[in-house]
C-alpha cells in the first residue's frame, strides 16, 4: 500500500469534502500540520469542523482557514492569540465548543480506540457540563463526554518510515498522537522519511497502522512569544 505522496495537495486528493470533520494536531504554534492546512485552504473546502487544541494565530495554522471563512465550528481548549477567531466568535459567525485540554485529548484517544464515550469530573458545575449526561459514582458526580470520530486527521511529525511509523520531536508530541488516532483517514506531514526498519521500535510514538498517507516537506520554525531583555 502506497503511503508516501509527493505533496500535501496530492495527499489530500480525493479525501476532502465540504462539511467534513477534521482533527488537527498541534499546540500553540508547535506541531501544526501547516503544509496540509495550506493545501486545504487552496482546495477551498468549506463548512469545516475542526477539533484542535487551538486555532493557531491570524496568519498561521487553522487561522488561515478562518481568514477565508472555511471553518464553521471549532472544538477547542484555548482560543487566545487569534484576533480573527475572537471577532468571528463574538459576532456569531463561528460556532465554538469549549473542551478542557485533557478532555479533548481523551476524546480523541477514545475515538481512536473505538470508545464511544467516557465519564469525567472535569467540567462538572461549569458551562462545560451544560446539556451533558450526569452520573454518580461512589457519591461523586461525573459528566459523559463523547469520543471524537473525525473524517480526517492531519498531524505533523519529525520522522516517518515508509510504513507510517511516526516519531515526534519534543513538545510537538502534544495533541498529534491522539488526533492521528481518531481520524478515518490520517495524513501526516514530516520533516524526514527514513528507511523502513531504521527507527528504534522503542522510540516510535505512533504506530504506522494509524497513518494512511505521508508527505515530506519544509516546515517553518516559529516562536510564539518572544521576550527580550532591554540592552
């Protein structure tokens, strides 16, 4: 089975459709599948729902799809650092479903494991719990959260082999593994593709069974917040 594609656009060919649900890896500006997001922008796919920790910034990450009005709904934990996100949400143009970070990661992981839902104490007594089933266990109240089953997962890794085994570098190993697990199709963009068998099995962070397509490319290294000392 061919997994390596020549470009992000080729890797997305035949996968995209209007109204689809996409799970995206990344945390702040780290580990964002920027090449795939650029290709989705160029494809013009619209009415998208994204499950992602955040929406990048105004000119990077999912933020570029907000600028072109291709995103209908965000399922996120953090919505700062993005003025266009804030503007669209406050004006009622963008639907937003808040999720605590741990809950969002577990919803993705659950979907990847075929688990339809789980109970958690996180969010009990807050707006997060509104409209959700409540249940008591040993005198403690929990809310039911549903697993995320996305049409497509897009992630960014450091290395891959031809079978799709992935290694993430440092904090890019954030939402990428659980996001990759919960998509019907998972496409990974990587910095380097190495020969099959050259990766230490104990160093593989995501098995290739979850990854359907791979694209290699150049990636931008951004600093989210730069603080300097006065000279």
